C-alpha cells in the first residue's frame, strides 16, 4: 500500500460465555455482560490488526484493507505487518501506542493522541481503521454473536472485502466474487 495508510488494532473475542441459568442473587443476572478487563488472559482473546490505504481524493474513505490476527499489538507484529503491506515512504497514521515508534525509520509516521482528540489540526487520524472496527463489532453483535480464533481471519477478511466494496453496485460485487472464485 502506498500514499496515506492508517494502521490500528482492536481486541476481539475472549469474553467468558454467560451461563445458562440465572444466579440466585437479585442484583445481577447470568445474562449480564462481563467486561473485557475482567479476563485479560482469556485463551481466545486476539488482536485484529488492520492496515487501510486511503483514496487519494479527500472524503472518499479507504480503497484497500488488509487484516491480520495477532496475540498482541506489539512492536514485532507491527513491524512484520508494515513490511508486508506498506511501501517505504508512505504516510502512515496511527495512534500513540509505543509499538508504532519504529515506523518512523521507513515511513512518514504521524500520530494522534486519542485521549485528547480524534483528529489533529493537520488532519492526522485513524478514522478509517476505527470505522472498520465499528463495522466488525456490529457484525459480531448482530450476525455471528461469537468469533473464535479458528475462523477469525476468515470473518475479518470478509469484513475487509465488504468495507472495500461497499460503495459498488451489487451486480459488480457479485461479478467480482465470481471472478475470485473461478481464478
């Protein structure tokens, strides 16, 4: 990917399943949600990393999306993904996670501090990566209800394809899928 690229990661899966039977206490129910922070070392917890290339025209969104599944959003994972998907010299926009610091050696690396702002005055943001994760979360809540590591990459790749083709007519999407299936 070249030009302006946004990169980010999000935690997916890893929640304890809710029990089938209600608890005897009246304050909470078995169907209450457990927060992610309650189980930081769950075996199914993964980080979905996304790399999104933006259209050159403004306000067009992302043109291409690549995803990967990792155990952590760390410097090693970020280095492998950037080497695999991003051409040297590209403008890479991320948040201020310390793992992204090494990107400055090969790329024009720009950061945004999400605790203060969503976008800097010069336009640096990771909104397209966050948009992908928002759609993934809605997909999990509304359709799959649960994603385990076994098929996580397939689900995330499907969502990346949907994100990239969402502005195209259905007939073009179908012909593209048929072309992919038969080549």
